[in-house]
């Protein structure tokens, strides 16, 4: 939950990260059957929920440094959709799933400013040519993970976390005010702030 509103005297909680995460994926003409999610924090929870509830892949692999946290997430989210195969593995093992992964999502802070010279995986050399690489980090806009995806010589689809940040904010703004957020103006302002 990242947004709270009061309606008719009652407190209601929402997670706008789910909509924010799914927004860049909404117009893809591609079936996402196998996903790898890196990290087991709050962003991972929203990503996994969105995948299992809305995209419904055949398989989701959650790879994390903190295996107990990943197993707790698995236990919490398993009931969302029991049709989806849900595997937990270590972050170090993530690369073995890449050859058959349609969507790789980094929810870890690895590669975020000021540690721009880091990435969560050693290599993307085995990633499928038509894979989607989605790094939730928005500062820097182009993480080392996304740079490698661009340079790997395959036509991968790449997303950073900027659109997720703006779209989750827009959803929260709508819940709070009942009005649409001026997304273009806010995006431009955020880009200027991140560039400063």
C-alpha cells in the first residue's frame, strides 16, 4: 500500500505501483509467458501481484539475495493465481532462466544513483532476442543493466522505472483529488530534476 484516502469517514489503502508497473506493458503485442523478477522488497510485491493478477504468465521466477523474504512473498502472493508456476531462487541463479525468459524485471536498488556502476546480473548474454528488460530504477534513466541490454546485439525491448514512477503518481493523484495529473508537465519537470 502506498496511497491512503478517506472516503465516507473510512480509511482506504491502495497500491498504485501495480498500475504504474503495468502501464508501459499495456500496448505490447507479445504474450509474456515466463518472467524473472529480481528482488524481494515492496516494489517486487507490486510487480509480482500485477504479473499474477493481470498478465498471468505460465511461470514467474523470483530471484533474490534474501531467500526468506522471497519465500514469504511467494507464500503471500501464491493465492493471487494458483495457475501460475511460482519459483523462488537466488539472485546468483537468475541467469540460468534468461534463455527462456520473456520479461526480466529488476526491482532491486542495484545500479541506482550513486552506485551507477553496478548491475544485478553478471551478464545478459543468454537473454532471448525478443525479451523485455524492465529496470524499475529511474535514476539514472539508463542503468548499466539497460545499457547492456541495448549493447547485447538483440532487439530487446527496454523500459526504465521513469514511466512507472509517473504513472503510479498519476494514479495516486487521481485517488486523492479526483482529477487527472498533467502527466506531460510532471514528466518534463521530473526529467529536469533528475538531470540537475
